[in-house]
C-alpha cells in the first residue's frame, strides 16, 4: 500500500574516487584533501572492493612521528603501530570493507553506518564490484523533498488508498516536512494505520494526525 521505499541507489554518488593497494601514502592524503572525503575505497582488478583507507588509517603516522612507541604500547596497539610504518594503501586499509548493496533501503544503510561506526559505505553489486558510495549526507537527501511533493505522495499512497469513500474529506498539509492530516473518515480503525504509513513516507519529519470519525459512520 505504501510507495516504493528509497534505496541506496537513489541517493548514492556514482562518481567515486578510489585507490589501489599500491597507491602511496601521500597520494592517498592528497586525494582525501582534494575531494573533501574522509575515506577512499581500495579496489583491485575490474573494480572489486578489497578495503577502505580512511583519515583514521593515516593518523598513526603523524601520531608516532616524533616518538617511537615503547614495547608495551606496541603490543597494545599493534594495528596502529603497523600502519604508522606503512606507506601503501594495501597495508593501511581496513579490510574487509564494510559495503552495502544498491537495493538496500536507507534505514538499512543508516543502521549499518551506526553499527560499524563509519561515515560512508562503498556500494557494490553481487560480485563486489564498486558501483558508488553512500555517505551520511546522502541519506539526508530525502529530507530535501519539497512540502508539495510530500503532500502529493501522502494523498496518493495513503489517503486515497485507505479511505476511497471519504478521501475528499481529508486535508493533507505539509510544512517544513511536518505532515498534518485533518478531517473525518468512515473507518476509525484505519486512522492509526494512516498515521503510521504517513510516517513511512521518505522525507517526512513528523506527523500530526487529527483525523476523526464522520458523523453517522
């Protein structure tokens, strides 16, 4: 009954800056600065993603630049101390990469980012080939939909379908992403469902459901 949910493919960036395992440290740092990103996919062959190299992977070289870690610190931070002495993406990258498929929903992408504490995800097909990249900012693009566009979708996918006999008595307004439903409908049992479905429309910030039952219903 609801519209098709937005997927990663709808919001991802398809122009992706990637590096290979042999890319040098300075070239990685230069690419991160030039393209204003926090991480780069590391690919091999025809674009198969094998890892991700991020700002965090480069920082140990600066952290340990002026002093060599003692034995205890080396044992405690083996990964960081190894990266501090590395000069190529293949040794700096985090692997395996945390990736996502193009058909994943935006909530699935947001949940994966939160669970794995990453800011962006390489988007790969079933073979692991790089197709794009999705960032936290990309996931927020749905909230750029206009109020008019949201109101039209709510009426078409929620009101008209749930209340075919009384839809004309329902008013839908959206202001700054907050949707308000007012009016009287014949089936009071469907009001909670209408509120829930309106919440599910991509880009809706909040819902104020003020629907009531039509007299004589």
